[in-house]
C-alpha cells in the first residue's frame, strides 16, 4: 500500500473518461479552439505564402507553430481545468480521505491532460490535411521530441496554476487561461527568438517552448534536427516540472494546515 | 491483555491564529464501539474529525489510529477507514454507479460489481444507479454518500451527521444498516450528530465538546443519570448552555 498505485491513478482517469463519455459538448469543446486556430492560420499562410520568401520555403511554418502551441496550451489546461472540476464538485475532501496520494493525483491529472491533448489537437491535425494539404507528421521523428517537451512544460504551468488556486481560492481561476498567453510572445511560436529585443532574449531562452519552436524552424527551414535545442528544453522542463510538483505539494500541505480542503468549492 | 484502542487522541490542539478550534482534547475509542462527538456549532467536532482523517494538520498533540501515527502515516490507515458527510459532495455529473465505481477502485475494492450490487440492495439505491448524482434529492445523496463510505468495508467509519436530510423512516433504516454493519464486522464508528435519539440508540460512548474542549464524556445512560435528566436531548442543552453537573469531566 505504500507505493504508487496505478489502479488509483487509473480510477481518477476513469472518472474523467466517464465525464467525457457523458457529454459530447466536452469533446467538441476540446477540439473546437485548436481547429478554429488551425483554420485561421491556414488561411493566413495561404495568403502570405505568395508574399513571403520564408513562407515560400516552408509553407507549414505557421500551421506547425499553431498546432504545436496548442499542444502546450491544451496540456496546461488539461491539468489545471480538470483540477478545478474537483474543486467545483466539492470532491477534493473525498479524494484526500481516500487512499489516493497527492503524487498520484498529480500523475492522474497528467494522464488526463495527455488524453485531452491528444483528442483536442489530434482532431485539428487530422483536419489540416483535407483543408490545406498540411501534414504535421511531415516533421518526422523530431515531432515526438517537440510533443514531449511541450507536454511537460504545459504540465508544469498547469500544476503551478492549480497550486495557486488551492492556495488562494477560486478567485485565481482566471489565471489558468491567462498565464500561458503571457508567455506566448516570448516563445517564438511564429518568429525566431532573434526577433525579440536583445534584453528580452535571455528570458525567452529560459522557456522550454522557445527551444521547441526554434527546433521546429530548424527542421522546416534547414531540414536538420537540433539535438541541442531538444536537450536544453528537456533539461529546463525537468527543473520546472520538479519545481511545479514541489509547489503543488506545498499547496496541499498549506490546505491541510488551514482546512481549505474541506471548504474548497464553497 | 486488553486490546489497545483503535483511536487514541492525546492533548490534541488546533489553533487558527488566536482562535482555538480544538484545545487540548484527549480520548480513546475501543474497537467495535460507536462513539458520538457532540456539541453545538463551532464546538470543534468537524475539526476533530478532519484531523483524524488527515484533512487537517494538528497544531500539537498526538493521534494514533489502528496503531499508526496520524497524520504522519495516515496513508497506511486510510484504506481501512472511510468517511461520509452531507457537506462533502461527489461529482454531480457522474451517475451514482460511476461515482461508486471510481471510489471502489480508489479503495482497491475487489469484485466491484458485486459490491455495488450488495450496497444497492442494502441502502435501497439501486433504482437510481444510472441517474446523475447531481439530480438526486438530499436524502438520496446522503444514502449514496453512505454507500461510498461502506465500499471498502472500513474498520473505522467516521460519519458527520449520517442521517441529516433523511425522512424518519429512511433514517431509521440507515441506523439499522449501520448497527448491522458494525455487529457483522466489528467496525468502530465515530459520528458527529445533532440527533440525540440517534445518539442514544447507536452510541456506547459520548464525547461532549464545547469551544474546543471536552466538557463531559461517558455512556449516554451514565450522562443522563449524572445530569439528572430524562434523555440526551436535555443533557445536550445543559452542556451547550454551560450548566454544570456535579461530576463534569475537565
């Protein structure tokens, strides 16, 4: 009983799958924004490709950027929003008096986030092919590395947001939606980091996503996989995820200190 | 040699700044007994139960449950305990069966379907197994919460107002189920309740709290005799209003 239990982690994932199965609106919601973004940027790409040398060389630059960005965004929401559902349902106390450990709750949130991201972004990726003849899988094996790093960064931000809400209450919920957009200009989704002012570039380079999007451009423009970008992103993610898990566990301890697990959702 | 108590609480305190929610309480609960935590609003009942469950960290004091130190090792005892409260919900959009299945898996219950079927019969909830939990009446929700609390056949069951929102007939049936469950498995029950006839019927031991302190404890009949009253309702009112018996503890 002392170790991690895949059965308990699976039980929470099952709880989310029940919810998803019950509501087709939730499934549509998962895929809606990634698909709308893909369609919008597809048209922009089509328009710009005749006017831009860069896009002429690699027409998939913007579409790859927007779809990879959605991996980051959806994985973050997959952790934070699902955690908020437990708060809204006033279910947190039930979970914490069950044998579920906080670390298992974190792993369950990550599992659910993976499912949500695959469904949400998967639909947009699938539709990009008939809409624009664009295949994200043309990025080849490096796509797996990009996916992994964006997923890890999304989990880290999602856990930090969940910790913030656990610590300060549901008033902080809007940060879940806003947090990642504050980082977007620094990540170089649609432009190289070199475009940013010199003083801002060091900040950009401490974000794993910046290395991912630079790596994506290297694949599309230079047809090379930059292992250094991948490893930097992985190293940063290891640090950020470790920090985020520690902050979340500290927030759980704080909630136990002040009794907010019993009051959550009220 | 006598078996050690399954719940041992020693000089337990919980302070929120200058507010003393629980202020140095000590008690033991023996295996197979039913104990009631009584007191008015803000007396410290829910705070005490939350500390026993590990939901709340004590400011000081010691808790041992089933021989394990809590909250330090509460993950060792949580699989052997369970909890029900009308003030803590289950996910509203999931059906009753889905909710119970999720919690059965969290508690590692073997043969989930059989267990759910048995609880459905015992608690008369099988008719709405396929309905969303959020669509149930308050009384139905209380029964489902009790089913969740019995899923893992706990050795220790903590109940916060177990029959709140139930009509007299259903409440009576629930008490019968709890009594049967306890006799069958030798479980220990700790309940917070405002229903004094329920306390008289179910409990071997009563702990009366007032402003975070134990002001009286003993068997219901003993307290009734000590206070010279005709039932626990009158004893409760005496204690809540600060009327002392000659033998009030602490």
